[in-house]
C-alpha cells in the first residue's frame, strides 16, 4: 500500500465500560476467594493498552507488526488493537523561517536570502514512511529550493538590463516560482505548501556598501536627467515667449549667453548668486 487509508477506530468509551465491568467482576471474584478470577487480568491489561486519544487537527498512524493498517484522523477517545503501534502526526499548519543563507544570484553577486514557509502534513502515509523525519526533510529541501531560486534570477537589473524579473522587483513572480519549486520537492513527503515567500533579501556584507553607492549613483543620474530635461523645456519656453512678445531681440550670441545662464541657475546644486550687469550684454 502506497496511499493513505483513513480508518474509524472503536469508541474508547464503549471499551471503557467493558473494562469497568471486567474490573468489577475481578474484584468480586477475589473477595469471594475465587482465584480463577485472576485470569481476567490478561484481558484487562489488553484493553488498557489499546486506549488512545486524537486531538483536533491530529492523527494516529496505525502499524501492526510492520504493516500499515490505516490512519485515524477523527478527534476523540478511541480504542484499537494494543499490538498496533500508534504514531502521532500533527495536521496543523506550521511556520518555518529558514536560516539566512549566502548564495550567488544569476550573475554571480553574493546575496543573503531566507524564506518563510507555511506548511502542513496532507498525506500521513508518505510523511511516516516515504521519508525519514519529515520535519528535517522540509528544512533541507526548502534550503535547496531557495538556493536554486536565487541562482535563477539576478538580484536587480544593474548588470542584466534585459532581465524582466529580478529578486528585488519581481516579488510576486519570484514567490510563485519559489512556492512551485518547494511544492514539487515536498510532494514526496505528503507535505502541502500553503504559502512560501522570501522573508529577507540583501547583498552580502562584503559587497553591500559598494552596491549601495552604485544604487545611489544611479538615483542621482536619473534625478539629474529629469532636472536637465525640465530645464531645457523651461529655457525653450522662455526664449519662445520673449521672442513672441518682442521683449528682447536676441542674436545667436545673446541666446547662447542666456541659455548658459539659465541652465546654470536651473541645474545647479546650490542657489545661484546674482551678478548685476550695469553695462550691455557684451560689456
């Protein structure tokens, strides 16, 4: 048998009543000095050994001399053959916050990454018999999936401008790929992956400062580009309006001088210091 089999165990309360009856008969027999009543000790011990409890969102895997007999998933007080071994497997959802591991992304940059996984046992047969220590199996396979995922995408598109999806910007797509990878790996253990997502992502310490400077430089260049584009538009509008209103008649030299002054004022890091020209523009 390779699949989970759900079984219904005998009610523990029914067997408890039978147990009390046998104990009462034993006591009456001993009081009446009927020594043959001692033979009741064997069925009493037999019955006591068979009681077990299944808590909500819990289960008991029943094995008789190495043969799988089924799984009890109903919660309550039950009785089963005392020769059955009863392995408890929780069906509750569990969190796994993996260790931060250092791996290389698609283009070789060392990064630190970890994953937060929400999982639970779905198939008790696979969890009990297909793998050894399914909880450890979840930990190892999750780390392996994270390492594979990190090597499939660049951290960002600084070095790979053609990358549509990166670890930093494509979280939805990356988390979906991570969940699919972990689900495939844990299926052998009967584990259901409820959610998987990246919990921590950063450059490794040895390159973090350099990458921060690089990001700052990119941001500064982008901001400068926007400033220049805006300044050029403002200068163009100013020259056009002055010419249309016949306020000043500009020759090429005057235009060049005015454009230069306006660009300095509009694009400078600091406020420009005005200089009063008491002569002509050419003096």
